C-alpha cells in the first residue's frame, strides 16, 4: 500500500491570548475566578517565569489545597535537565524541557482492614506553556503513577516538550503499598467500595479539579484547551470523563476502551476454559504452561495465512491488511483452513481439528460479552501474551483477568491465593450459569454492582456532544477488548443521534493492530494530532495515518485508517493510492 495522500496539516496554531475583559470566553472567566480564590502567599504565582525555579520549589504548600481538594502531601521540584526513558514514540533518554514537577497525594482513606489508600498524582508544568492541558489515562489495574510526559505516540517527542501541562494518577491505590497477599495483593482495592469506585471513575475528577487549580495559580491565566489521552483502562477513563464529567475536556482519545470491563473479564475466563479443554485433549496436565503449548506459533501462523487467503481481497487490495474486516466470516476462514488441517495436510505446517474448534470458540466469544473478528494479528506476540502466555509467563487472561474478575468485578469480592496455578484453577471452575451473575450483584457493603460502577458503555453523550470531540481507535486484532463491542456501541450512538454521531465521535478500527499497540498493522497513529485539528481548527478526521514496525512490508509508509463505517479501498486501478471509499452502510 502506497503512502496516503493527505492535505491535512498536523501543526497547531499558537494559543489564543485570552483577556479578562467583558466578552471573554466563559473558560477564561472561570479560571480567573479560581486563581483569585486560591489562598496564595503574597503574589508568588504572579512572578515571571524567568524566576521559575523558586516559583516552583518554594510557593506550593499542602495548606493551600488541603481543605478544598483533600491534599495530603505536595512536593514541587524544578526540573531543569530531566530525561525520560520510556516506550512508544519516545527514544531512550529523551531530554525534557525545563518544568515544574509536582508530586502529591490526596483523598486519603483507611479501609476497615487497616490498609491506607490515597490518590497519588504527578503534574508537570513546562516553562514555555502553550496553554494546553493533557490528562494521561492509566492501564490494567492501574496502581502506579505514570511518567506524566504525554507519550501520545509521536516519534521522538512527548507532549510536555511541545508545551503541554501533563498530569497522571494511580486511581487511588499503590501496587507497592497496597500489596498484602492476605488481602488480594495489588487487587485489594477491589474489596472496598470506596477504592473500587476510585478505580472505576472517582479518582479522575478529583485529580482533574486539583490539576486545574494548580495550573490556574501557577500560570495566572486560563487553559486554552483540555485534552485526555488513554488506551485500555485509560480508554475506559476517557469514556468515563465524556459520560460522567462531560464539561472537562475539549477532546478525548479513548483508544481500545475497556467500556465493558466486567463482561470482558468474564470472556477472559471463557478463553481460559476453552484453552484448558484443548490442552487436556492434547494429553497435557493442566497448567499455565500447558495453555501456552496448546496453540504453538506454527498453528497461529497457519490461521493467519488462512484468514488472508479467505478475506484479504475484500477491501479491493491483497495487501496483508483486512481494512474491510467486517466482511470476513468464520465460514470463509474454515473453508480456507480445510486444506491446512493436520489430518489431511500432514507435516508441521498445519493445524489440528481440535485447535480449529478452540479458535472458533475464542473468536465467537462468551455469550456474556461479544465476538471477536478474524484478522491478520493472531500470530502476533501480543495476541499470545494475552490469550496463551509462554512457558515462563502465564497468559494475562489468567494473571490479570482472574484476579480482576474475582476481586474487582464481583460482589462479594473473592480473594484468590497467590500464583498462576490457583488463578487458572479458579477460572476453570468458574460456572457461567451461576457465577457470572456476580458482576451484576449488590449487597449491604457494595450497594452498587461492579457493572454499575465500571460500565461506561452508554449510548447517551448529549452533554459531551455540545462541545467535545472524541476519537476512538481500536485494533481489529485486539485480544482483550473486542472492536466489535466498540463498533456496536458507535452504531447505537449513531442511531440515537439520527445518523450524526460522527459530528462529535469517530471510531477507527485499525486492521492488524493488537491491544493498544503492536501487530502487523499500522499501530503508530497520529490520533492526537487529528484530535487537536478537530478541536482547534474544526477539521473532523476522515482517517488517521498509521505506521507499522520496522521490518514490516509497510515500514516507512503511511497507511490510512478510515473512520467507521468507511474503510480504505484503492482509489483507482494500479496507482497504489487509497481512499476511504468503502462503506459497510452502503453495502448492507
């Protein structure tokens, strides 16, 4: 596939200069009022930023924010030459611009068990602020404060270095401090309704409000634009903001959102039961390692080959990517697998009937969740990491999925013994007809069910739609949260808004992409640039531009990822260019 032709620029205009005068934007007036109300010491925050070191280190105190925001600790340190060694688009030891780094904790809570919980956060305030604020979402069970540099996928740069103030938080529990094996290890927060709620959504607005107050006092001017960026649990957090706190952000990237977390955890137990049955049928003693061996890489490579043979041409180009993934059916893939069954093909490049049956059950999914699409990413290491694991590392479906379902997504919560074997056995013994109802249950302690607390799969974003913009990229080869759930949600939104949901929210199924990243597809996306163009220049994105990993057949090329229900098709025969000309709607 050739480079995508685009006329959309990615640059951002200089922030508007907002004046506190009659007719000023409401946002400016609100932040001006906040800055006046803060109990500052003299005119410390009014000092020019040339005096930023002393301004940062000397003028923040717990007393300023304790009563209104519940701040327990607050430490501000000026960083003149800090470096960031992270993942994503940033290289190792990326030099960060001079900034004020604020670490703190708020909303301390003592559980009946005696455990101490609090929301920890980190806010970075750059000297050369561009008037924009970025809230970075978490991941998995959270429990750690992110780097707060704004790693949104840019190659060799982060948002802090482009002038954004950036915050992250741990959702109200610490994997280091709240980690007693007798209380569920790092999942002990799920055994208390207050800390469970903070994980679901409660910590978000508390951190947001405090960050806004800190910025208002430090910069003595309002924020021009507020943004959120997150994937997985971070994607769930982005949707929680859009639904529960709709006035918070101008733009949100909620990638691969765990919008149906408890149901997805049920599906992880389903996967484990399917693969456990496969491992036993192969004569193996049940163990996490037996799960890993049940579908070797050679078998998954055969499946990927069959998927491409059956469905790659559906988008008009046999290019290794299923842009029209929704057309690929189980019947067509099974037909392509017939000649590759070990019973007929023989040799090592084959897949057994039992393995095919297990894969079909995994793709069809649990009836309590949804199905997964056939795609080109089954042989990717990320798909294996979640579904199967390896000889030395159990599947994340077991290590993370079992503990989350037991302790966080069920009422009453269950504390599982330590070790992957115990978690595997619990999932295998899970009775869907009896135990699955726990995600909807409530009792005297947990007056709201886990589903009521965690679910953000609502088809009503009326308040957010008034001014906000939402971009939802989702890998078609995601082994954790199915893109089918995300697309079904968007269709419900579009029905509610009379076919005009794309005026404020757009979903981008990414062919070949795994969970948040990886896979043979274009997983490095310019989603954040497109979001800012939509918010600040009213340029709604018809597509995102993505890049694959080095070594891919598409390395160094820009690949279009179209806004659903469109998908990329050849613009004209033989010229190597593509356009978002395909549409599931038109082909129904």
